[in-house]
C-alpha cells in the first residue's frame, strides 16, 4: 500500500471509533431498559458489542475499498455523503432509544438507518463488489434491530415525553 493510501485507512478507522464511541456513550443499560418487555428472540445484551465491532470494522474496510477505487470528484463526494448520513443516523438511534427513552421515535429512525445502509451499499457497489458484500451484515443487523425495536414498541408503548435520567 502506498503512503497516499494510508490516509483513507486512518480516517475510516477514526470515524468507526467515533461512531462506536458516541453510540456506546448514548447507550444506557439501566433500570428503564431492563424493565422493557422484549421478545424471546432478542439477542443477549452481551452480543451487541461484538456484533457492532465487527460491523464497524467491515464498514470501515468497505469505505476504504470504495474510496480507493472511486475516481476523485463527485463519486468520492457521494461516498462521503452516504457514509456521513449513515454515521449520524447510527448515532442518533442510540440517543432516541436510550437517552430520550423513545423507542417509538427510534423505530422510525431505524427505518431511515436501514435505508441509509442500503444506499451506502449501493454507492460502495459502484466501486467495490467486495466492499458491498462487506456491508451485507450491517444491512441484515439493522433489519433485525428494527424488528426488535418494533417488537419493543408493540410490547411496551405508548411512550410519553422523555423523563429525567436515572
């Protein structure tokens, strides 16, 4: 790998760490969360960290592959927009669900997040088939998370205004 190619790797790794860190900071597993009625098929809480770590790693690799293959100019700009929108939506879900305690709003946002993953996959696919393939687990996981989110809304709603944190 030439010296000029390390820049995207460093930026992708830093972005993945920032998104993961912000999401983790917004995730509060406390009494409110533990009181929610969840479906029996919900993955155990301990599984979410490792799964997200793999997804963030694969997404960073996919971004680097697409960046290195895309010509300079609008193609790279679209890639950055898709990554940026996805990162914001990824972080926002944790804030809506855990901090504002609004699983109903988080469900709507999860649908937008899923669409952003699908859009990112399509943008990446224009430049890297392998990169697109690496995003498939992300798309599937967000689909599962959205279904879980909906099940939580169904079992626990309605939700009111946010309450003070514990």
